C-alpha cells in the first residue's frame, strides 16, 4: 500500500515498509501573469487636465489620497523636503497609488532669488529625501511662489528637473473656503490645463471631490503632469499648459 502526501505542488507516494521506493509526480501549476498596465490617455484626443498639489505632505493629505483612490484619479504632488521627512508614510502612499511626485524645495524657499549654492542644496536635499522614502527620484520641479531665474533654470537642467508652473490658481492658500475654491477651478479650467492646489489646507481637500465629479461629468480625464505632456519632460524647460497647437482635447 502507498500513502499519498502533497507538498508545494509535488505529489509524493510514500510506501509501507518493505515496499518499493516512492514515486514523485510533478503537478503543473499555471503561471499567473500580471495584468497589463493600460497606456496613458492620448491628450490629443481627449480632454485632459492635470490636478497638482503643493506644499505637502500634511495630515490632510491622507484624506485627499482617499478621495483620489475612490474616484480612480491620478494627480501630481509637489512636496516640500522637510515635510517628506515628517510624513514619509504619506509620500510612500502617493507613490504606491500611482501618483507623480515632484520637488518643491526643502524649506519652500524663494529659489529664483537664492544663491546658486542655496538653490542646489534645496533641490538635492529634497530629491534625496523623496528617494529615501519612495525609491524614486523626481524629474519635475515646481518653483515656490513661481519664482524663477536664469540661474535656477541652469541648475534644474543639470540636476534633471523640468520646471512646472500652472494655468489655474484658485488662491486656496488665501481663501480657505471650499465653495470658493471649487467655483474658481471650474470657472477657469480648460483642456490641457494644469490646476494648482494645496493639500495642506483641509478646505481645499474638501473641495476636491466636487471638482472631480463635475469635471468628470463634463468629459475630462485626469492625468499626471508627465502624462499631460506626453512622457518625459525636458530638464530646465518651463511647462505651463499643453499648447493649443499640440492638443486640447479634440471632439
């Protein structure tokens, strides 16, 4: 008589004492293939908009990530280095959820007026902080206050950072009013635009679900900044919006 036992996909027949040696039968385990990642939207054919959030992460960022996940929306976060150190788990959540992470300096310094040494330090320290907690090195930079200079452009080019500005600013840092923020965004947004908001303000986070729902109902598709501009951006170059000559969401 033979007693059967199964271990990790191998079926082994164990003999009773005095019988022949056991026979091992290999069982084929079907290979599980990962689901293919869908290509990003073609912003020359659809109405794309990039939602971006500055100055975080902060305690309110977690709620925002919940909102984006529930609606399957990808965004771009321009993070401040010292906040990355303070809330590393939120930066990891941003990355793991498929959002794009950009450099917003280490202390939210005015880099357009800063010395070469100061600007380089602010950028590289933030790059290092993001890489330590997420494993990725950003290729996008948003200048705090929108302050830029030829010197800063040269530095970002050498470091490998494209400079990303915006086309919609609801002034949510000044008006801590969710309804005001929602109306400003919805009134101003057009296909190919980059929307600036701040996830450090709970009033802004509260406005985001209504902004997304309205724009989705109008046929907008939400993309990261890199997806909006068709892939890898040129280091040092300034990006404001998708030019009408390139694409604006064709019917």
